[in-house]
C-alpha cells in the first residue's frame, strides 16, 4: 500500500501510467457521446408534455452531474495535497477547475434555455438554480485564488482550502430540490428505486452521463500530464523526454 | 425507429429548435474546445521543451569552439 502511494507521489510514474490509460478514455468518451447524441436527439421519443424541448435533458443532466462530481474530486485532490503533499494531486486539482466551471456554465445555460418553453422563465431564485450559480462562483474563486499568490505553493494551499470548504455546497445542491421544492423538478435518477422516465428515454441519458464522465477522466489525465511537463520542466527525465522525441 | 419522419421535422424539433439546438451547440462546443485546447497546450509545451534542448545543445557546441580555437591560437603564437 505504501509502495503504491509512494509511486503516486512521483509525477514521472503518473506521466507514464496516464499515457497508457488516456487513449481508452478518449475512445470511450467519443463513442458514448456520439451514440448518446444520435440516440437522444433523433431516436428517443418526444416527451408527452414537453415535446422535443425535453431533449435538452441529455446535455443538461450530464453537465450538472459533472459540475458537482468535479468539485468533489477537486476537494479530495486538495485534501490529498494538503495532508500527504502529493504534487500530482495539486496538478490534477489545477486542471479540474476550468472543466468544472465550464460544465457548471453549460448546465446553467442549458437549464435557462430549457426553462423558457417549460417554465415560461429563464431564471428564478429557486434553491437549485441559486446553489448552482454559487457553485460557478466557487469554481471561479478557486481559479482566481490559485493565481493570486506569487508563490505557487501558497496558491495551491489557498485553492485547496477553498475547495474543501466549498464542497459543503454540494449536498445543498443535491437536496435543494427536496428541501425547498419551488421550481426545479426532483432528481431524475435515484440510487434506490426506478428512474422517473421510460426506458427508451433514460438509456441514452445514462450513455451520455457515462460519456461525460469518460471525457472528464480523459481530459484530466491529458491536462495533468501537461501540467507535469510545465512544472517539472527542469527535471532530468523531462529533459531526456524532450531529447528523445 | 426514429422519432422524426423527415430531416426538416428533425431540424424543427416540433417548434423547439432554438432551445434544443442552442443548448446542444453550446455544450458540444465547450467539449470540443476543451479537448482541442488540451491538445494545443501539449503541442506548445513539447515544442518549447524541444526548442530549449536544441538551444542548450547549440550553446554547448558554441562553448566548445572558443576553447579549441584558443588552443589553435596558442599553438599559432607558439609557432611564431
């Protein structure tokens, strides 16, 4: 166990192992997202109440899932960095933030657009909508805080702390639809019990969700590798790598 | 079985075209842009690392020239 953790500490080891994992996640992401897009847009039946505007669910829900999962991942990476001083964890947290912010923006945007034909309004200070907006600000705060220090280590620590504190917003987002049921509908997927949709509607949704998660893993691996090259550029193994290719 | 009978019907999305296509457009644009940016970032980093290696190797060679040049000069002086 400790040998494994010590390996994880080494950016060189991470660089090598991620090179082998990366192509699989890119391929998986591409296959799942293309399949889910074709299925969700052209083959899934229209909703009997909402008609075809319901197809927005296939981008809205996966983006919202990722927005929250990425924040939790970022907080966990921040914790790992603070406790065990693992640099790779901080690099992963660094590259996760912009993707999380983008996914939060996508879920807010698609939700607002979807709200116009469905609720008759693009925005309301509903608990779910507000807590998602706070999530976007938290992401932007983490990104800004990281860049606000002249020393990288101070920036990393501050960003880690904000991510760990901000993660309290995630259960608030999750339960907001139950605690304050004003506008947003409750969860489509639940761990226990049946999905609140017919099979031919939720299978493409599941495919899209898995595709988005694969994309998150693939992009994080690739950009963490980039971050390693950037931060470790003076290490001998990186210099040898540049000589080889 | 498709949910639409024609391409035109598919594009119209039962009157919800602006909502459906703008949401999907923004989402897929973000995903493609993020993937493209990661690839661009990698290429730039690799190129700058390689450039630095080439520059350092060139400098090593340049540094090597004056010493040998100097020794030639010294030998030359020695001859006269």
